[in-house]
C-alpha cells in the first residue's frame, strides 16, 4: 500500500534529503531532473505508486468506449536513436501504424517533450489510448497516469507506472544464444552494453551471467563495459584492451553495439572473427561479421501492442499483462568456423 511507504524510506534508498524527496514527489522545483528521475524510480521500486487496474465501479463512471473509433497516441522518447527512422524502431512503428489503420483508428505520433507537461498542446479527452515506444521518462509516465488513459508500453518497464507491456522474450532468447556459444567450446566472455539503458538490456545481461553460472564457466566482467561509460566505446575499448588478453567472445546487447565494437577493434588491428567473435541482438546489421544474433520481428511487436491496447480499452478492470514475443536465434556458421580454425 502507498501509505506504508514513507518519504524517509525513499530518502534512505536514494541517499538524498527528505526535502528533495518531497519536492520531487510533488513535482515542485528545487531538484535537478536527474535527481528527480532517480527519486521517482526509487519510489516506484518501493511501491509508492503501486496501483491496480480500475475497479468495475470506476469503469462504469468512465465515458463509454466506442469500438472502432478514437485517436491512439504513439509516444517516442526524446532520444536521438529511438525514432521512426531507426533500423529497430522504424519497423516497430510500421507494425503499430499498419494495425491501427487496419482497425480504422486515427494515429497521432509525438516525441516526449523536454518539460513535464505532456498534454499542454493536446486534448487528453480526444486520446483513447497510448502506445509508448522505448524508454519514456518517469515524470511523463506519471503525468499520463493522472489522466487515466489506457497505456501499453513496448520494450520498457517502469516500477512507478503499472500497465500492459510487450517485450521480446529476452530471457529465453539470450539463454539459447549463450548455450549455442558454449556448445561450440567458447569459455571466455565479456558483455558489452549499458545495462541501465533499457529493461531489455538488463534482462539480456542477467541471462548471460546466469547461463555462464549454470554451466560452471567462470567470468570476470569488466565493469566499464556494462556501465554508461560504454556509450563512448570507440574511446573506451582500445584503452581497455591494451595489454590485456582478449576474450573469445564479446556478447553485445544489440547489433548496433556489436557493430561499434567490431569497427573499433578493426581500427586497432584486432581481427574479427579471426581473433575474437562478436554477437549481437535484433538482427539489424546483416553485412557485419556478427557471429550470432537474434532475429526480432519488430513489426509483430508493434501489431501485438495495438491488439493489447484495444483489448485493454474495452477491459479496464482486469490485471495487467506482460506479453512476450519469441524470436529466432541465428548463428552464422562461417564466422564460427573462422574462430574455431584459428583456435
């Protein structure tokens, strides 16, 4: 229950003052946006915002939903690479758009504003549902929550905001990928990617680590390679590899990071896959020497998000759902054979 979570508990978890917590929770000035985001996330983790779907009595008091009508808002984060033009998010948006057109729904796309007032220029009463794509900030999600509009989040989870979600099945796909690598005799690994950047990245990381433990393979992760520092991989990786023994495989959070890692190593004279193998996720760079990846059906993610949202609009009283979409693990044998021959 919300009443059981105190401001002091949130302050203790975040290491800031009760004054800062109070200002952040009330939406007042006096704390930086980064601190506010941290406080809101911590409050969500402690259950401060915990809620259930609308009760049947509350639903009866809502305006009646009309099947086949209403505008659906598709909300993108204010992040440079998460947009309709990207190799990953573009097809996902195409799936959302195609399904909404099929269902006769109007679509409105919006990039998350830098301020907290999401609907300053919009009429919330005209929006029947929202699909969020990628990592939307906690303050924006809390503003949406106050409006009581059904939401489905794609590829994102926030403990401060409970709603339906659609994900690729990161856990089973990464486990299958790791087992395929282990079966080929690889023993030395490093994981690359900012695991704090997305829920999917974190799930891939914990599955990577758990699978190595399952097969009794020792692992000493280089902390910088899974921290925000890795965003500067072109500068970070050469210094980190200088004078160090290479792992046999760099397991990357996605194909984009894998591509950056390959380009960086080739620039400093490390052969891929001759000296080290690299894996990715999402199958967005087929031309690169990526040993293994996961072929995600982005359009299906978008279509199923719309299906779940339209169902939620008509069924507001039931428990929230997390829908997992299975994907195919792909191993490019030619790159594996190069590595095994060199060994």
